[in-house]
C-alpha cells in the first residue's frame, strides 16, 4: 500500500497555525456557551445514541474539552480552565 504524504501521520503545526486553531476552538467554546439547553438537545440528536444507552455528553462537557485543547495550543487557560 502506497501512503500519500501527510495522510495518516502528523505533519506538525507552525506557531501561526497553532494560534489560528486555538482561536477557532475558543470561538466554538463561546458558541457552545451561548445556549446550552438548545445545544444539548442538538448534540444528543446529532450523536444519535438510543435512549437505552444513556447520556453521552452535554454541551458544557464538550465545551470543557474544547477549552482544554485550545489551552494546549494557545499556552494559556481558556474560560477559567486550568492547564
């Protein structure tokens, strides 16, 4: 099997790309905080987990993960999250 360059392996980021991705994640985090009740329902519907499985995650839990990754990229705490 011939592997194309960049497919299936990490190519790395330069500092500018990391900052841009971090800023995008902060934007997504702010959006997740904007209306958690409506977004919880939308997230539940999008994931498509049957009721008998139970809750997968809430918009707030997803936001905490987004903040964690943004903090790693930006090198600082995002929205009160600890690094």
